[in-house]
């Protein structure tokens, strides 16, 4: 996140954080080491404005640009666009994106160390098939962390927590859970209990909120489940005038960062622009859909293409595909929330969560500004714009704003449902992600974030978790610290009156 993102409320939309960038900065670096992030620190410092400490460098070198990145940079770098008439111009620059995957290693460890040793083949090879699993093992996976767990840690699988156990004082004494049958059947089970001195909910924004609601916990502020946020994503897509080699490398390796910050965010939601490497996949599906279209009606007579003509037409069409992905900041709105439906239950009998979600006018203005920027980018690239948001089931996020149709996809970056703050009257957790109402209950993850900003939230989530882990460790030490007993000699001179 950018330092400005922690005080979004100063611009009149969303909330300020109870901590600032500098509070999280050392944990950002620790998270980057743990995840094995690849990026160029000088580029991020200069182009994005991130205040890295002197001498810092990312654990591995930046993931190389794709050919598409290079073509777009050649056409756009240094050009200027206006998001609306009369607005201050923004100078364009294509910037490589930090990734939680191993790039090429540095020759020698930096002052903050490097990533954990990895096999030579555990480096990004540009397979273009890294969702969900990286073929070369370069992408971070929790298995790396689990491999270092001590023997005292037990991971209980097929166990679904159904409720927190609370005593009369408000302390959490443990959790109830149900065992899911190994055969996948829907049979319920008798609740079991795991007791604990301290409980951490780390089931992400939706499930954390669901568990708190099911348990009647952390409700003092009335904010549990509220302020649900995501990154609404405007997609635009088209055909470049020449071949750009899509479907190579990770989903995105570069983007345009100039719209993430600045005074314009007082009027509209800020956004960052990802350059999509996988053609029209997110907007319209994988390339076989375009091949099917050519088979049906691709010929000059309206009949299908086959054989050599099909291969030539498909190669030309798919080889020129590209897309922009505009990730919008969303403000924390209490009306966007998670609730429970006791009438609709999952196979274990637990009520399912219900999501109430919409976009504010501030976000809609951001989407309109992003589309205006996209129109100018297409013109500068000499590209054919194929963007369209036809009504129907393909675009459930379609809406009209000031007489123009737009649509968005969900990024799946849920946040805000147990929001962090500096007062138990207006927030669910404190700056350490500890529930105000329960001194031994932590709800960690993106659900604590008061603002989702414009960057993908995984690194911020990891940094927050590492910061909270230090406080959790202190809590446990204080609870289990030995108390010295006073022996008989110390009692001899005591006043027993």
C-alpha cells in the first residue's frame, strides 16, 4: 500500500487507519522475505513513491517484462492523459509489479537477507499456468510455512469451526467444531471442543465475520460483518495492431500506477491499471471461445473456417489480444455486509453467510474515470477496442452511470468485515487485530483492514499478521510467566496482624 492509503479518510471517503505506513513498514519487509517477493526496489521507490529504507532490496530480482509490457511501454511511457476535461494530466509510465514468487536470485544476500533457499527450478519460468498452482514451485504456498512447524503444532483437517465458546467474563475459552466425514457425505456430527488460552480467527473476511456472528461475539460496536470491501475491476479489451505474444508469463507483470494517489481521490475512487498477459480470458473466457466462433462464422461468406485458414485466423486474432484491468479502491460502507440466513444451511448444518454488496457513487465515478483513461490508452496504442457490457448473465455487475453503461468483475479481495480502529465504539478490533470485547480473541486478516486501497492485499495481510504475532506472543508470555513464591524466610518478618 502507498503511505497515503492509510489516511484515506482525510480525502472524505472511507476511514483512516489507527496505524500508519511506518508502523507496518518493517513487517512489510519481513513478509517480503517470508513470501519471497520479486521486484525492483529502485523502480518502486521512484515510480510509486514507496519510502523504502536505504540499502533495502527485494529478496529476488523483478519478474521480467513480457513482450506485451514492452510494446505498451514503448507506446505510452511519457505520454499524458486526462481522466476528464479540465483535470490535471497524468504522465504514463509502465512499472513492473512486485510478485510473491521467486525471480532470479541476487548474486549475494542483501542487508535484509534473501528468500529461503529454493531449488534452482523453483524460479518463475513464465509457464502462463500459475493459477492455481505454479508448475515450477516459484509461487508462495503455505506449505513453505507449514514445513517449519514444530512437532507441538497439530493441523486438524476436515474440521469446521461452528462457534466460539465464551465465559461470563467475555473471555473466549475455545472453539466448537464439527468433523466433516472423510467420504464427503453431508452427515452432521456432535460438536467437539478445542480449549485454548488464546484464540485466533484466521479464516479470511467472510468466514471470520460469520463465526463472530454465529457466536454473538465482538458485537459492542455493531460493526461485525459490516464494511465489506473488494476491488471492483473494470475490464477493457481489444486487439493490438500487431502481434504482442499474449498468454506468456504470470497473469500480469506490469501496470500503470499514476492513478493510485493524489488529490483526485477526493472526487473519485483511485485505481491502478494492470496490463493483462492472458488476453481476453477474464473478460470473455479462454481462447477456445474465439476458435469456436471462427469455426461457426469466421469465413467471408459467414460460414466457418477450417484447416489452414482457421489456424491463420486464430493465430492472428489470439496473438493480438490484450486487456487492461482497472482495480478500484472501495470505501468502507456499513451497508455492505455479511449476515446469516438460519434457513439456509451448509451440509454440516451451519447457517450460510449472506452478502449485501453495492458500489457507492464515489466508486462509480472512479470506474467512469478509468474508462475515460482506457479510451485514451487505446487511441495512443492504435488498438481496436472490443470492450462491451451487454445486458445479461455474463455481466452481473452491470450498471449505468450518467447515461453510460459500465460493468465490473469482482477481484475476490474481501476485506473490512471486522474492521480495525482506535475506539471500541466504532470498530471491532484494535491496531493489533485484537477484539475490543474479548481480550484473548484475535481476528486477523483482510477483514481488519479499514481500507482496501488499490494494491492486491496479500502482502498487507501478511504484514498485519506478523505484527499481531508479536503481540500474541507477548500475551501468551504474560499469561504463562512463572510467579516467584515467597519462602518461609521471607515470611518471618512479615506483619501478620
